[in-house]
C-alpha cells in the first residue's frame, strides 16, 4: 500500500517546491456572501461615504478600485484591519500554483468539519443549506495574468436532500447516496480592464451567488439565496457611475434580462434603478440590447396566450434603491421592487382580476468602534405582497427549480425565489447585534420575526404536481382549464381559469376577491420568532471555530390555528484553509 502513494506524494512535493507565491489575478471573482464584501463595506462606511460595494459578484480588480479610493491613514484601527485583511487576500495569500508566470493552474483547499442537531424535526434549519459548507472545498483556477481567470469548485459534500432532511447531523457524506455528485456548483470565466484609476469594465460569465444589495434577510430584488442559475454580466464602472447588463438563465427556456444604472451624489447618496424582463421562451437577441426599455417592447403580446387574464410568458420587473450614509460608520437604505402594477381604471374593472405585486425593504446599519474591535448593529424590515414573484403560471414566475443528481430525494424538486427567501406574502424584520475583532473573534446575537400568509415561503409549491420538466407547453382546452384536472387548479394566482376556487375557510374564493389580498393573508397567520447566537474564533491564521445555538418558536404552524412548534438547534464547525 505504501508503494501506491509514492507518485502522488512525489508530485505534490514537486509542485510545492516549484510553486511561487503570486498575487491573485485581478480577474478573480468574489461571489455574494463573501467576507470581503462585509469588510469592504466596513472600510467605506468608516470613511463616511457610500460606494458600489453593496452588490455582488465583483472582480478583484474592481475591489482594488474601491480600496484605492480610501484614505488609509484616516481609517480607524478596526477599519484598517479590515482594509489590510483584504489587501493581504489579494496580494499575499498563497496558492498551490503550477505553470508559467503568465499562465498558471492554481488551487486552494478548505476543509470544513460541521455538526448539527435540532430537537424539532418539522422546523427548518436555522443553519440551513445556504450556510452549510462542503466537507472539502477545492476551487481550481486557470489564470492568464491579469487578463482573464476561470474557476470551478471541486468539492466533497452531501446532497441538497440530505442537507434538508431532519436526520442530517454532519456535512461528511456517511452514505454513498448522500455524496453530492452534482458539481461544480460555482464556476466562472471573467475578464476586464481597469482603464484609469477610477474607471474600468468587467465581464463575468458563470454560476455563483449574486445579489442586488447587501442585506440581512436577502435582498428583496435579487439575493444570494438564489443559487445555481447561470448568468452573463457586463459592468462598466467609475467612481460615481455604474452600468450593468445581465442575462440570467433559471431553467431551460426561462431567462431574466436586466439592465441597471447607479449613480453616487455628494459621496453619500447612491441611487440605483434596475429594469428586468423575465421570459418563458428561448434566448432572444432583442432583449440583449444594452440601452432599451423592456416594458416598451410589450413582449407579452408576442406569445400565444396560455391563460385567460394573465400576461403570457413574461414578467416585467422593476426595482429602485436608495443608499445613504448620513454620518461616518452609518448606512440607511431602502428598496422598492415591483412585478405588477394595476392602474385605478384596471383594478376597478370587474373583469380584470390581475393582482398587484410590490415588495419593500428598508434597513439601517451602524458600526461603533470600541476597544480593539467594533460593535455592529443592523436592523432590516421586509415586506412582500401575496403575489410578489408569482405570475399567472409557475413557468414564468420568478422561481428556479432544481433537483439532486443522486440520493433518495433525487426525484424531488426544490424551489428558490429570485428575491428574498422569505418569498411572497410575508412581513417581518431582522435585528443583528454583534462585536468583532476583525480576523480574530466575533459574537453576534440575531433575532428574526415574520408574519407569514398562506402563500409565504415555498408553501404554494407543496402538493403541486408541477416542475420545470413537466411545465406546460401547450394551452389547455376550455374544458380542462375549468376542471379540477387543470394544472392551475391549485395555483393561487387569480384568473378566470380558476374562478370559484375554494379558499382555506371552505367558502367561495372568486378571482376578484383574491386580487385584493393583502399581506399576510389567510384565516390563520403563521408567526415565526427566531433567536440565534453565533460565535467565531480564529486562534491562528486560516483556522476558524464556529458555534451557533438557536431557538425557534412558531405559532399557527403551517397556517393552522393553534398549532405550535418550538425547537432548539445547535451547529458547530471547524474550518481550515490550506495553500
């Protein structure tokens, strides 16, 4: 057996000896949820200004552009540690690297050992599959100097089904069926150029977490909790103006086209506008025009009407954001998002049953330097209409469907909303209070409250015989559409196709009545209270310990009167970075 290991060990020794410590390629991409965005936000806010640092992903070249605008000497001690930590990541972190100084194959290795336990099986994990890490994480990169970079993540971990199952206690695959073979999960190709000190452009193509705004509960417009979609992103940026063109593929024949402009006024005020069009159809060139008004195309008129009373195959989507820094170490922000708006003459029409689809999010974030570290206080409120993200058909609603490649739950479909994971029909807020010494230790207390209607979360997809593989391709006949055999008989969107549907009370629930639902709707509102305490410790560089106990209490669980669920959960992890 020893003889078998001679060659791999020799190869590792060879590569290690001839490896060099290179700075990372400036085209390396940082995805949403990375600590770099938290640190970058801390640095910018310490300057008493705003910047384009609250969206993701971003190339390291653009990260450096933001860092170069910082007056390093004026930073507080804590903000300076964050600044230096980012600089070290860019310039000095080592890679296992092989190749010419211009063209290189690079690798890094993270090993994460995690354990979880909860007392109530019916409650969702607080330390959920978005936060759980693979047991082994091995991103492989090919870089061509600072011209371009491409990466894919090799990993050893458990399937999505095993992450969600109640008997999941560790991220180590303990069963052959539990090994996640559906990888890479994240990959990209990126290129760009910094033309001047404050101006540049980037192009990113791949699959990795992205977000419209850095938030506590996931941006109501587009959040990092929307994973696994493939996109192409072209960005042009300067110190006070930014433009983005984005094409995002949810599933086969399901595309989101977006363009976005953002401006910074007086160094403190950021205004952002995004217009998007979701289309249930093959990729079309006309939506790729970089300077266009999607609503003016009137795309809903170009497709065969598949449902009475609904915009066929399309979803117009618009979002506005204001980000303001009133003083040093503070930030206020607000977001408005809309996928459907009814004029007064339309809503007053008895034959028009199209509902409104609005979402709102507002937050305040503060850093209070104290001693060797900083207190961090963050509060955020979120509201979504009952039909936010929901259209006349699940085929052109703002949700992605996916499945495991292997395992006992490979035939089950999972869903993710494009915006906040709270989904539609939810009003609530989150409060986070913590103290951190950057890169050394932290402790954070987090509280969440939600009032959830009957359409909240992913409730509308339960017991619905529909997924992207059996999606409707042909319009239903009048006889089928009006019967209980219709694919839409359980779909909540109000339409004359399902007029007369019986609601949760057992009474007649006509389409006009459903049009006027308000959040949270239903006979019994589900109330969620959740509190968690998270502590991290990094005793030496690249070794981190984490523990997170949590408690959840739900009243009217599943929107059923008097049904109460409570449970305790604990998650622990040890993470070690190599190379």
